[in-house]
C-alpha cells in the first residue's frame, strides 16, 4: 500500500509506517518500516502500509548518494531563522527526533541542515538519517524488521527541490532512488541491483520539497497567523505530475517534550486534496518541526541525541490480523458476503473512505466519534462476464489504456529473460488468457514457500532466487510473470478472510479481455467473496495506505450474511449457525457448509464448533470436519507421501487413507477441504470387533452427506 503524502516530513513518517505495515504474511499484506523522501515515492520506494522495495547491495556502496560539498558555503544554516539573512553561513543546524507508533518506540531520525550554493544562489542541503525498528504480529507470529534510510536533498531557501537521493538499507541490501531537476522537469531514477527504472516528469518550474521548507519564508516575514491558508506544488512521481498541497495555520500551541522542554509552536495542518489525507505539524520559530503526527496516530517528536538513539528491548509492535466473527470456513466458496466493520473511537483519526470496486461496496457509516462506528460492506466475486481473450493477448484499441499495466519497474523487470522464459514455459500451450493466467497463479502458489522474507519487499528476480514470500511476494511475482507473458496485471491491497482470520493482504487483478480477480497466494482465478478492497498500490489516484492507516489497531470485522449458490443465511445470531429439521431428518452447519439429508431414523447427527459434524449409526461413526482450502487442490493433499489412494466419496474425487476399522477420506468441494473419519462400531455381544466399516453403511453415509458436496441449490428450510 502506498501513502498519499508527498511532503518530506510526512513522507518520512508514512514511509516508516509503510515499512511497518508491510502487507501480508501470507497476508499484505504484510511487513515492516523503512522510508522517507520529500517527493512522493516512485516505483522502487515503499510508502505507508506497503512493503518497502529491496535490492542487492550496489558494487559502489556510495553510488547515488548526494554527499554535501565540503567546500565553500559549508557553514551551517537554520533556514527559517529570522536572523537567517545575516547568519546563514555561521554553522550547521542539527536535530534529533524519536518516532513512536501504537504506544511504542519505532526508531529515530537525525536531521542536519548545511548551507550550500547552486548557480551562485544560496541553497540548503538537508541530510536525514532514519533508523527504524518494529515488530509485526500476524496471528501471534512475530517478525522483527530493521532498516536505515539516508535522505540527501538540496533545495533553495524558499523550498524548491533541486535534487534528492533516498537510500533504503535493509537486511544487507539497498535501494536507491534519485530525483533531479533538469531544467524542463524532473528525472527520477530508481536502482535495485542491476535493474534501473527512469521516469521523466515535464514541468515548467521546480516543485516545493515539503511544508516545513515552504513555510520558512512566511515564518521569517511574520506572515503566519491563525486561519491563514497556503498552497504549493509537490512532486508525485507515481502520477508523473505535480500536485497541490494545502496548508492551514491552525494557531499557536505549546509543545512540551521530555528532555527538550516547552516550545512555542505554530500548529499546521497539511492536506492532500485528492485523498483528503491530513498530517499535523507543530513548527518551531527556528523553522524546524517539533512534532509531527500522521493519519495512523504515529508521531515524530523532537528529542535529544541520547534519548533518540536509545531503543527499548521491545520496539513498537503492530498487528495485521483480526479474528473472523464468526469463523467462516466456507468463505472460499462464498458468492456474496455482508460484513460490518466495527471501528473503535479514535479522536486523532478520520474514518476510512473505502473505494467502490467489484470486490467491495461500502455503505454509509453509522455511529459517533464517542461510541465508535460501524460500516456495512457488501463483498462479491470479481468474475467479469466470463470473457477470455485468445492467448497471446491482442490489446487492440485498449493498448494505450493498458500500457501502465504491462510496464517494467525495478521490482518487476518484465523484459528480463528469466521472467520472459519462465512465463512462456509455465503458460505452455494455453489458448486463452484465463487459462494462461491460471497456470501462472498455480505455479506461484506451488513454488513459493509461505514465509516472510527478511526484507519488506523483494523484487521478482529475488523472489525467484529465494523461492519464499508472503502475499506481497506472491502478488508481485505473479503480476511480473503475467506482464512478461503479455497479460496486463496490477497489484491490489486490502483485507481478506481466510476462514478463521481477516488480515492485511496483497492480491492481483488481471485483464483477460476484461478485468477479473486473481490471488496467487491461494492459486485462484476469480476467488470467492472474501476481499475488502483498499486500492491499487501502483496507480495514481488510489490510496490504500491511507485506508489502512485509518483502521490500523481499531478494527473488528463481523460477518452478517453469507450467500452461496441459491442459498443465503443471516449469521448475526449464533442460534442459526447450526440448523436441524428433525421431521425431515436434515442438519446444516451454516458456517462451514456441512450438510446431511435423509438421515435414517436410527442414526443421529450432532453439530459443534465452527466446522464439525458427527454422524452415528448402529455400526458406524463418522467425524466430519470442513476447513477452507487455502488454495489446495486434491492432489496437493497427498504431497506428504503418506500413501493415500484415489477413490470417490459422494461422487467426487477423494483420497483414502487406512483400510481397517478406521478409514479417512479427504475431498475438496466449494473451496473447502472436507475430511471424513469413518469408524466401524461393533455391537454388544459381537464375537470380535468389525475389521472395516460395512459397505452398506458407507453407502448410506455418502447418501446422507451428498448435499455437502453439491452446489447449494436452495435454502435449508426450502420444501422438498
């Protein structure tokens, strides 16, 4: 997920949040913090809520880093000091900051301003070093992430950006992104190992670095006053254009910080008109910010060097999963879902604005700032109309509109021979685009071990080498392979339900003559209605990181209704989770879809938990369990080499283990793995226990359980 902020300090804060909110852990969706430029990051640098890019260390460790010129004009400057005109060559200005998120310390920043010159005009050289440490918790599994970011930039005294270099170092790897004014616009270059991506943005004049540098002039001239509003142009590399940032002076406010004391500040609101994101800044009279608070509640606060560099034994921790209420093991087969997002009150955060999409449509929020909010969201399959273009795909008059979705980036070098050759091999003789994409999705699903890499975001080539990743890596490699195969594709961000949990997730959208959903983490094309869409991390005008920052740490999700086939059930009331009709001898476990019909009078059925059914007859007992497939097909269930044999159960392909008194059947149906453990039961007085279940009893059991494996054709209470 990418942030929408473009000003330097806000980008720093959100960048860090990005590394912290790394996408999945499979899921998106997710990882740890590391980032911070004045301009909106390009393709190679992460932003809030998104895994940061990573790369092998360049041969020259200093490559791409703009070092301050130690020559003339090296005396420090405090840009924005009222005495600046007379004293800007007298010495460097140095500041230290601490970063806090979710009540814990997540790192520190060291900022040094040094005077310089460009074409005979005075400039300010700003070097910011950011050290970030945080822990991601995913369903109780904790991963620690550490990164160091070095930002070197040069700007005019009134804040115009001349050049900037951002270097992200993580787990022994580095990504470098450089932005330079070339007289007719900006040249942005991102380097990751041997790959590089260059983008040029034509502009008539340089943009402003950030709000802090922009307000230096008005501060010196005494022009700040409560209610005063300003606008300035900032650079959006992703959108390849300049964009407007709005600034409002809210008033005066004292800030008291431990070890620093009380500082009189101007309280400033920075707003991004397109996303409506807001960051609050407390600006000191010396022109430097004292405190910064982002959309997710995280803060950067001025500090002393000793306090800033001291890190606790347990750094800030953030979670990316919430429990599914109720647990819904049938969710992979759901055609529609109605969920309610429950948001705890938070005076510092706005409500998320969920974009409408084929996956999810949000209704109007209800509630209050004091008691909290509820937002109903309808989820559906993103299936299209069934259209599938011939393969290879011919774009025709769609070529221009789809160009960005076939584009190469440093993370996805889709023209690289390794990716092109692999895509061709995997696609094989596919004659239509859906089949080709499905083969690529299954390849990624099978080939990547489900574990998080050491870095927040590896490139497609690194993922191929390491053969591991969470949902972010699955989505990125799949999109890269699709593009290498000529199939337009893009990444998506949001939350997903996997049965027992909802969690941050990254998945994909592919163009096969029309746009449809794909999830390589589970190897699916057109997966079930279980996705809560936040946005596209790579597309302008989409802000998934902002949505994520507004729900992080305050979200619960309650499923209220599920529809599959022609059957629909309200699941708000636990009393309807397990249904029975004794007269017609029917039982249904609504949460997992286990169903039994026409059960003999001398047999009994019991339903329990979120996924269990027990069937008992005079000579047989069967324990039936259903759980979400997580993308596994029947063949995947026998990869442990335990000697299963192929058979059928209820007319569908199945695996059988055990041939004595206890037999275990496994089958896949409607996005679930169904396991049936059948035990032969002897009667009192039998000379010996039965050696195997009676074939007639097995046949009767299959007749009873047949609705479990059939498409739901009618509601449970419908007449025969």
